[in-house]
């Protein structure tokens, strides 16, 4: 099963949440969300390189 679309959707959602947090000056929350995006991006990169 290809999880790539699911991982991309999660990343897009987290980035949208981070943008919203930045608009509300919640920088720590935005930073946490962006850290999560990095984790999902690395997972996506790892999955792509093994295929």
C-alpha cells in the first residue's frame, strides 16, 4: 500500500495549522508543528528511497 498521499495530506494539514498559529503569534506551537512536518518529510523521503 502506498502511504505517500496520506503522509502528504498530514504534512499539508500540519503546515496549515502552523500558518494559523503564526498568524496568532503562537510561535512555540508553530515551531512544534513544523518539527512534526520535518519528521513526516523524513519518513516520506525514507519511503521514497527504498522503492
